[in-house]
């Protein structure tokens, strides 16, 4: 046996940066009595609170956010 201490090798793991979400969720600010499309995307009704929800692909988020209902805050980004 040798008198030298053993060397330990540690590898640094490269962490991936958090990727952007694939979808962005929007919801109606108030409960809506009827369903309506926004920018050609059909909503999903949340029956627990009466709000409408839209699942928007991330690449269409900029275009969706320019819609009149989003600009007037009838439809807002959902707090997740």
C-alpha cells in the first residue's frame, strides 16, 4: 500500500436551463354564460367557477395576446 491518499473525482453535472412552457393558459376574468372562440382557439369551461380557459401554444402567445378581448382584460393570463 502506498502512503498517498486516494484521489476522488467529482463530475459537475450540467443543469439544463428551464425551458419555456409549451403552452400558455388564459382564462376569462369573469364567469361567462356562453363559450366563444378567441383567435380561432376553442375554450374549455371550468365548471367549478364558470370561467372559460384557453390552452394557447407558446408560439401563438404573442398573437393571442394582441386580441381585443385580451387587450380589454376580458381574457387574462391564468395564474398557475
